[in-house]
């Protein structure tokens, strides 16, 4: 997790504040209360308003929040790639590979056949009429 966060300018910090404020307002202020049939609370709107005003007035001071946000993203990315994808690999691909070994299924046709001259598969060119109306 030694990814370096590059230097960021005022425009990018302003965009970060505006986009983050809008996402907080939409996600926590509208969508989640609607999905879970809850009343709309004030805290997402307050945080969103503070971020948006902060981004418009003094975007340069958002650098600390931006760095914390990016480091949090790096940690979540590490968790995603190492843990979640590892679990998916061992719960889906490993049993599928074991079953294919048991049933001797080889979808890539990797067996060596000394009786053939070439392993080339001749492709069949589709007629021109088929390509005129693809859908």
C-alpha cells in the first residue's frame, strides 16, 4: 500500500469537494432513506452543504480531507483485491476446476494429439448479409 498521492491543484480539490458533497447528499440524504423507508435526516445535508461551500470558498484547505479520503480508498482497494477476490477465487474457481478435473473436461483442448498435422481450427466466415443487420 505504498502508492504515492500526487500533488493536487485547487481545481481538482474544488471538484473533489463538490462531487463528494453531491454524492453524500444524494446517497445518504435521498437514496438510502428511500430504499430503507426511513425519514430523511439532516446530517447528510449539513455535511454536504459544508463540503460544497468549503470547495467553493477555500478549496486549497480541502487537501487534508482529500489525502485521508484517498488513503481510505487505498485501504479499501487492498481489502477488495486481497480478501474479497481471494474468497471468490477459492469459493468459485477452485471447486469449478476440481469438478472439471473429476469429469475430465478440457474446454481449451490442451491434449496433444500426434495423429493430426495441425491444431489450427478453420473458421467459417459469416455471409455478408448477416453483417448488414447485426441486431
